[in-house]
């Protein structure tokens, strides 16, 4: 029977699933596995600044690539990553968390080791992660070498099928262990979804097609789970074949090509643009694809649509008004609906949408200052097709709701989990996942202070995002919610525009690194003229990393955020 190095087996499985970069931080319990990663010519090591940032990077990578992985050490390292893994669980992002653990002999004897709680319990952290993963294991070959192989495969399969994180505890003495394998153990993972129940699906299809044919004012609303289930191509086919007016929820941004003639905008209850809300509320049939009705995703639960109008396509069921068809998941069912659409469909006329008023500005619009209304409208002149737009929880997250981006752009944010600082690590992962796409990162000054170290990782690994630091002097979103003039919503100001300098972009020891990023624009812009001049340079230098500190009025905020705060206050 052939043998294989267990660490190599895990690495091969990760590559099979499409990974070419693994994030994390070295620790004395994981370094033999890092040797396997570094020695593999097809893999890159993420070189993250800390485990929290690494978990954010794995999440951002997974949103672009389909799955991500992060390696930490036992106890201190894995707990630092816990927040990021919880965010991936909350937002349905498949991330493999590999934890280097003490050797099996020490664990069996309950040895008093560093990074433990000193009580001999080596499973306590795995138990914590059980609540925020869909599968977890501690690898072992005590009973059978096949146990470790099959546990790896079980966790990776669950990660892919259920689109959520998994936890693999990997004892340090097993990372280089040679284990027996059969030919069947080396076969590709079986990650195909189970088929929908045939008879139930047939009944559901008949019902759905009947209602589509009957509708006079049908629309489509696309949300987060359409992206998580990777049905964007099906959504595009549905848009093209029906011509129905199509909207996205905030977490559905990026699921629809916004340049299409029947794309109408972002619907988020009372936070929506007036004409968008009016059109949605006048519909007599709503094809709702992948809805996730959280507070920020629905305008503070103001997504008050009549269930009598909604056909909802979900991961594992479809509901038609008040009837539920269990097991009829969207991945198989949506293409079936599209292929069998009635030949005669309602044609919809609509008025031209006015440019979004992104803010109820405290500044006159002819002033030279950079307001949110100016920024989010002007950006459309500079964004490239196939861009990845990463927005931080806060003003940036709400600013992108109605941002119009060119063809095939992807949006990344944490609308549900909302961990501030996520975007910096998330942008690192997204940029590493597809270096052919340009990444635009929008982060507030307060959030940046949480995870600024990750810019160093960007430089070290040759990434070239465009970083917009939105400096409005404090936690603006918190000030709008509560404590507008409280000191706890302020903090030490930094020389943000000098970030690349401080992080050694110009040091000779770093510039000798062949992968080191080349710096483009780095500076502060106070006026619209300065912003536009900086963006012209950015546009010309797509192969460089840029840092633009954008000075904005302190309490200026996106209209969508102001409406969200007002809606929340009334509930």
C-alpha cells in the first residue's frame, strides 16, 4: 500500500479545491506544516501580521476564490483568529482553519505546556470553535492511519457543501507522518450537492411558472445567498431572458452586472432611493433569490414586502407565497425555471433613475470639500471593469449601496457580522486571490487603526490595491448612533498618508525582495481637485499600490447611513 506525508496530503487537498495562497502566522506548534506549504512550488504563504488579520484575509480570499485557509498555532494563535472565523460563519464563507497543536503524547498525558490553560485540557479551544464551524476534528492515527485521511476529507467536504468554516487540529508530530493510503483515498473529493427531490421539484416548477406567466409587474431581487451559492451566471440568464427589472439587497451587491439595462438599483427598505422603493412596492410578483433578512441588509427590518407576492429561492428550499417546497434548492432549480420560462412574458416600462443622492450633505455641493455625495458619484469615473470593491463597516459600507460600478465588479463587506477593521485583511485576501483584478479598499480612519498592520503584508507579498483612507476624525457611524460629542468616539490621529513609509516600503532590505510592491500615489487630498489629480495617477499606474487619505467633513455621512440610523431609532 502506498504512503503519503500527512501534511502533503492536506496541502494537496487544498490545492485540489483551488487554493494557491494560505494565510496565517508561524508558531512553534505549526511550523513543520509551514515547511510543507513553503516547499510546494504551487503555493504562496500569506505572511500576515497577526492571526486576526490572517483570518480576515482567508475570508476575503474565499469570497473571490471559493474557499480560503488560515493556519494558526494552538491556543494563543487560534483564539486571535476566532473573531474572523465567527465572521466567516455568520456570513457563510468557506474557510479552513488549520491549528497546529501539541504532540499526541503530550496531549494524552495532559502535560503542562505553554499556550494551554494549565489544566491538561487540550480540547477546550476545539470545543469553542465547534460553535462557529460546521465540522471540526483533531487528527489522529492512533487507531488507523485512515482516520486522519478521512477526517480531513470529511471537514473539507462539509466546508464546501455548507459554505461555512471548518476546524482541523493538526498535532505537530503528525505533520510529517507517513500514512498508508489506497487508490480510493486519493480520488477527488465528492462535493456535488445532492439532487433535489424530483416530484417535489416538478410540482414547485409548475407553480412557479404559472405565477410568472400571470404576473403583470414582476421584478427580481438578488441577495447574499445567490453569491454564496455561486448562481450569478444563472441570475444573469434570468435577467436577460425575462427583462424583468432587477434589484439587489446590500449583501447582494456584485451578484448582478450593474451596467445591464434592467438593473435598477439597491433595495433596502426605507434606506432605498425613493424611486427604487416605489418600483419594488408596486410589483405584483417578486422573484427573491438568496434573501438574507438581517437588520442592515433590510434597512433596519423595514423590508416590508407582502409574502403573497414572493417566490423565494433558497439554498435548500423554495417557497411560493405561503407554500414551502423542502429540498428544492436554487442551484438545481433556478436553471430549470429559466429553461422552461413561458414564451410570453410581461414587458416592463420604467423611468430613468436619477443619479443617486448619496448624502444629505452638511456642505453646499459647489464647495471644494470632498463630501460623500461627491465621492460615491465621482468614483464611477475611475473604477475599472472586473474590480473588487472592499468596503469597511461604517460610512464606506453604506456609501457603496448605490455606487454604480462597471461590468463584472465584485463587492466585499461584512454587512451582517460587521467587525470593524475587517476590510484591510479582507482586501489582502481578495488581492491575493486574483491578481488580475484591481482591488479598491475603502476604510475609515478608526477601522484602519484596528488592522493597519496588514498593509505591511500587502507590501511584502507584492499586492497592489488602491487604499482609500476616509478620514472624518473619529468613529462617525458610532457618533451618529450615540455620543456625537463624546470623547470615547475619538482617538489619536495618525499621519495616515505616511503609512507606506513607516512600513518600510522604501527600506533597502525590503526593496531587495523581488515580490515587494512598487509604490504609486501616497498622500492626503483635501479638495475635489486634489482627489481627481490623484485618481488620474492611480488610473495610469495599475501595477502599483496606492494610498489616498481622503479628508472629509466630520459629520458628513452617506444618506443611506443616516436613514439606517433613523430607522433603528424608531424600532
